[in-house]
C-alpha cells in the first residue's frame, strides 16, 4: 500500500510526546500532528525546514501547506 505525502515547510516541528509533534507554520498557526503521519524531512528544500506529511492529515488540520510537491511512500 502507498500513501500520498506533501512537502510542508515549517517554522518548527517539535516533539511534544512520544506519539505527537507540534508543527508551527510561518503564519503562526500551530497544530498537533501524530508522528505516524510524518514521513521524515524533505532534504531538497534548502531555505527552510520541510517535512513529508500525509495529505489526508493536512486536510484535517488548520495549517498552511502547498500541494505542489508530492511523494508517495510505501507503508
């Protein structure tokens, strides 16, 4: 099975528990994202930190993101 992830630029991504992170976007919004929905850092982005986050969880959260850069991950 494959899952669609988007590259999301964040001001910060901080562990808050062993199962969740606090994501802060550049417009100041903060949301909690389960670690299971984060598939690592996008190292191609150089000017800021970016992370691969599942598209379906982003649609449920009130955080700034773009759907331009997509990556499919096997789960």
